[in-house]
C-alpha cells in the first residue's frame, strides 16, 4: 500500500469553529509532514514529525495544533482560524526524516474559512 | 539558505515531441534534488531524485533528469510527451546530510498539445 489518505476532502468552517484534519499511511514510514498550499504556489512546510515526535515547527500560529497519536496517523487540529488560512492542506510521509528520502503525499484537504 | 528557481511558468509542447522543464538550485553544500508532479486537485507525486552517483537519473512514466553541478541545474526531460503528462511540475532541493526541510520551486505548468 503506497497511499496516504486524508479526510475530509473538503472542509468549510467558521472562524469560531474547532475542526480536525486527519492523515493516515500504512507504508511503515516514520516521518510525517503537514504542508499548506495556496493556489498556484508551492507547498509550504508547516510541521515535521519523526518517530511520532514533533521535530520541526515552521513558526506556525498556535491556532494550528498537530498531533501524532501513532506511527500511522497524523492529525491537524484547527481552532479560531482566519480567512487567509483557506488553502489546500497536504499531508506527506517518508521512510525517515532524512533529506534523501522522497515524500509521498495525500490528495489534500481543501479548507475554506468563512 | 537553499532555493530553487523554475524560470518558466508554463511550457507548451506538442504531443510526441521531447519536453524539458528547467530547474536551477542554490544550496550551501551538496544538494539532493527531486521532481514532483501535481495533477489538478491532487497531492504531489514523486517522479525521481538525485542523491549521488550517475548524473542522469531515470524515474517514473519515462521521465529523466540530468544533474549538472557546474550549472547548478536539474532539468526534467522526456523524449516523447503525452497529453496525460499535462500537469504542474515542482523541482525541490534539500541539503545533503541535513534534516527533511524541502524547498520547492514555484512550479511549471506543462501543457501537452494534441
């Protein structure tokens, strides 16, 4: 299984809502990532987990809260978001977090903040 | 600091003709280089990578890329383009021996004309 799955595919939320994005992989990868991608832009790294521990936080606002419950799951908890947070949120995984490993991406969650 | 330049926003090529998508990079050290492809409303898919060894790298779907250290380039090529190759292509770089902080280029839209 070489697939990274993400749910939901689409999410519309108000600025006072709390919601979560979910990502799952069953490739035995020990590194997982969250990216934010705006239209016609490259993905921007948000967080990196290595062996279920947060290893990189790219100065992401605290209204985004990542969680890695186990080696196959990655969540992104959302609270009090702003309209400018509307974007495609991509999850990815790689064998390990070293620079030589390619990443496998999920299809993304299209988030709209109203 | 590391950076990637993709000088062409869009490349148009006739079906059956060879295609080239350009990429140059800048890192303070040895690079690891990647190409990813993104179809509309999907996540990125890994195509190929250069880590070390042979400068000509072969990847998925008949794509190849040549690492040129003196010109700091890693252009993506395919001998005969297919309409189904039409997509957004991202070049990416990481620093050899470093952690998994990937820097993506802005992307090049490839349009293959039937």
